[in-house]
């Protein structure tokens, strides 16, 4: 008899006006994309909407192949304006062992890491981009790829994927 309006008070504290966003968000490519230019192009499906003032950690896994061992790929990302951005790219370049990867820093939107070949033709390899972003404007974090040179055919493969974590 001492408790009044308990049911209505508890109902107001439930999920009314409250939502959760899954952490991490995940995306993937659902079809192969032939890379026909040395310029970076958007990888369809590998993008995330980002919000100004929110810290993010991201990782993209790009499955690729080429039709010649002397032609590799380039990878990168585009971002909205940012306060903080630091990323690295890693691309398989040679057979297993020391020096099997090209690695480099991505320091600006549209920057690229480039590998000049692959160990074997028409074989799937993995390129990885990972980094931290604090956007100063709302926009899109977009994974990109291109041919190293236009001497061969490179393909970004279905199943390439990305993860985006919000950092509290």
C-alpha cells in the first residue's frame, strides 16, 4: 500500500526512446568488382556512415586476385574531414616468408598503399586496411582499391568485408 504508480514508473524506464547500435558494424561485398584503372575506386558495399566527434576503429579485409604476377593492387580509404586519422595497409606481394607483404601508412583521405605483384596468378590473396578515425564532419568511410598499373586485370572479390567499432 506504500508503493504508488510502480507499474507506470517502471514502464517509462523500459526501452522507450532507447536504442542500441550493434558494435561492431559489419559490411561485405556481394559481387566481384573488376578493377580497370590504377586510380582508386569505391568497393561496392564496403562503406560506413560516420558521425562527427565520434571515435572509430575500422578494419577492411579485401580479397583480391590478378591475372599476372607482375601486376599488383593498391588499397586505401576515403573519409570525411577529420580531427584524427591514422591507418595502415598491408598487401600480399610475394611467397610466404620475410618480405611477403607490402606495408605502409595511410595518412590522408584517398591515400594508397601499393603492391607491385603477386606470388601466383588467379589466386585469392588478402589485403588489410586498419585504422582509427575521429571525423570532424559527418560522412562516409569508404574502402577503395585499384590496379597497381593497367598492365593486367585485378579483381576485388565477393566476400571482402569491413568492421567498424565505435570507441566510447
